């Protein structure tokens, strides 16, 4: 009888620990300490913006930028240009991302090239 009681008690404790871990991983809000985040999707697209709602099915990215690469026909050099979303025909002001397609999220460092380009775009 004692073995059964101990077995049930251990099972309850392990279940509680497991549920706590799942709760923390699924619902705990990750805090970002930089104004912008880099979000890589499973189609290899990377967007830079302010991410909210992480942990939900459709987190939201606002103030969105992306990098467009192009070759200079004269010099054959590849140039990367930071483009702000919103100038497209439909004028989007945010992106609702499918959370299942987010591969990784990284902070955009305040001294990084991307952060400097975003700051320059805001001053124009």
C-alpha cells in the first residue's frame, strides 16, 4: 500500500513539474530589451521590426523593414538596401506572422548596421 501511495505521489509531482515547464515555455512572455527584433521565417525571409504577442498563434510585427539585395550593373557589386514596409500598393502598417513559421528571433543591437539604417530612415 505504501508503494502504491509513493508511486502516486511521485507521479503527481512529476506531472506538476512537467505542466509547469510546458506552461513556462508556451505562455511565459519573452521580453525584448532592444527596440527592434530580427525575425527569420522558415522561407528564409528576415524582417526587422517591433514584435508583440510572441507565444500566440499570430504575433504582430510593426514598424517593419527588410533588406533588398541588388547588383549594380556597372560595378557588379551587390548592394543591400533597407526597405521600410508600407510603401507597397496595399500600404501595410503591420504584419501578422504565423507563429509556426518563425524559426528564430534575435535582438537588433542598437549599434548594429540595421539599427543605424533604421535611425537614418526615420530622420529623412
